[in-house]
């Protein structure tokens, strides 16, 4: 995996949350799962607490 700047990771995290919220409004569980996985990965890279997604088993 490439070595990204923290600012880039934060930007990607913001976009992932936005995508998750849009998918949730649209009721798209497949995309919600994809975004939830991406969010958890990015949060892990940043060393911040990871969000839980109990409705998605993530």
C-alpha cells in the first residue's frame, strides 16, 4: 500500500463517510458495507477509534 500523507487519509475518510450516508439514504446495503469497510481501514491507518456498524455486522 502506498504511503499517504495524513491529510490525504483524512480527506478519503471524509469522502467515505459522505458516501456511506448517501448509500444509507438510498437503502443500498452493498455500498454501505463497502464504505463501512473503507472507513474502518482508514481509521485504522490514522490510529483513531474505529466506528462500529452493528446494522451491517461490521
